[in-house]
């Protein structure tokens, strides 16, 4: 039996796509093995959102070819879309598929192996349709990811993703409902709805993101729905109100910020101001007072002064963010920001990143402490030894209590160890 090993770099969308391709290979008779083991085929799903993503992707390809000289390598994802010819010329690469035609990955590889050559199946993305890649397995046994949207047309000045993911396109609402029902029937109790620019779901159709969320929420067997990253401007008072009417929607909202400085946001070509971002946060808290607001922030953007960075620190504190993912700015060839003057020294970037991470840790600990004494529904996912398990509240606070993986229970949060809440099960709702 032929074997295949996979390796994914980057985001949850990439993880979803990798799993879909792996399942296609398994249906064709391949056996999955760990990437560290010998395999006939190595599938590497690449990332190009940062320079580090590029380096790690290329290093992974080279290592697979060096350590397994008789293998066939399949490369897909964002870097493959961007650097198809370069990757196709690398040792042992037999197929490059980018971010489309992933549903054909097995057939394309077999063609390449039969011909003894390399197939570059990367094509321009203009007018590309949404490629449905339904999968049956997900992280653990409790939570599933559903990709309902692909592509982005925001063209932020630092970001290469619109060039490598293509235009906005969406899964049909009927398919959203059908896949959610399949996942519910398979026993997944929480579904994470994701996409490249989720707020654009349904553009050009009569449906929007709220319709898709309702379809997932109402699918038989689905108990919890969690949203991926959102554009702040989608969050109006009406949008927040309608979200609050979905009892199974988890009260954690990832609103991408990138900077708390108005001048930096303008240079980034972000389409909101700090005041508009704060209005979105306020709308969510008006209808869901205990919700968590998490975010991404880039430090060291070209021209960022100490005063602009201090404005970001102050804004994060004022917004009472519950978690911050911090990224030092990474230059991307082909973007507007790459050509800007005032590129910030790497040492300054990392010093600012350290300060922002420290603030983020403090804000997260404060958010967890504010929940102590309350009772929260927790979906337990992993064993923690001695009859204990760990899982997450609706606000994505990690909780440890006496339970077992797969249970949904109401837990009183008694104390905290850093950002981990320790609790007592009050009521078991579902096993």
C-alpha cells in the first residue's frame, strides 16, 4: 500500500484544505503516516503571509527531498500559488497545485508519476469558483472547522493574500447547511466557521454571513458555533443584535485590529478608524456583555513611531481585549508597504512585540479573573490526567475540571492558574 504524509503551514483554512486532500488520497487507497516517517508521497501546504512562512515552507520541501530521495512531493497553498515555477523546479516536486484544483490532487499526481515529469497545475485565479472540499475528520472528536468563504479583495498595504488567494467566492448556502448537518450527524458538537475574509461571505448573492451562521446553528446535532476572524466594520448594532439571538453562538469574537493608531491604520489601508473599531466592540458588549474580543496586531509597520506604538498599547487597554496575537511586521515583495520609507529596525520590532505580548498576557489574565465565580458551559476536549479534562468556554477560556473529553458541562470557575481556569462541574449537559 502506498503511503502519504502531510505538513501544514499557516492558518486554519490551510489545515482544512490539507485534511480534505489527505482524505482524497486515503479514498484512493493511500495510507496516512506521520510526516517524520518514510512515505511515498509528501504533501506540503505552504504559507506566504510572512517571510518566515516562505522560509519554513521552502525548508520543509528541501528537507523532505533530502531525507527521502525516492519520494514524490506535492506542494500546494499560498506560496505555491505565488512561486509555482520556482517550486516546480525543486528536487522531487512532482505536482504544484496552489489554491485551486485541490479536489483533483490525486488524479494530477498520478498523471505526473505516469509521465515521469512534474505538473504545474497553478492557474490565474480570476473568475475562479468556490472549491468545495468537504471533510469528515477534524481536530479531536468534538470541534470541526468549516470553510465557507475563499479569497479577499481588501488589498491592505502589507498583505499579499489577495494576490495568492484570489477574488471573493463563497460556498452556496445549501451546501453550508448540508455540511453542517453532516458534521452534526458525525458527532461534532462545535463548528468553527472560517474563511479568508469571512465578512465577505455571500457577496453577489441574496445571502450573507448571518444566513450562513443561522444555517450552521440550526443544523441537527450542532450545539455550538464559533466564528473565525471578522472585519470590524461588519459589526453594527443590528449585526450584533442578530448574533445575540443565536443561543448556540459562542461569545468570542476575533476582530482584526492590526494597530490602535489612526495614522498607522491609514498607511495600512485598513478601512476603519480606532473609533469605529471601538464602536464594534461596544455593540458586541451591549448585546452580549460577557463576550470576549480577541485580535491580531502588527508591530513595527513602516514609519511606526514610538508615539504610534504607544497609541496601540493604550487602545488595547481601553478596548479591554481578552487576547492579542502579536506579529512583527514582515515585508512582502509585491505589496505597497514593501516600498514604503521608514522600514523599522528588526530589534525595535521585537522589543515592541515583547511589550505588546506582555500587555496581552496581562489583559488575558484579567479577563479570566473577571469570570471567576461564574458558571460557564464548557466543551471538554482533551484528557488532563486523574479524572480531569480540559476544554473551552464560549469565550475560549481554557478550563480544567473533573470531566472527560466529549462532555459538555456547566462549570463553576473557582480559581485561575495564569490563563487556565480551574472549575467544578455543576451540571453535565451532554456526553
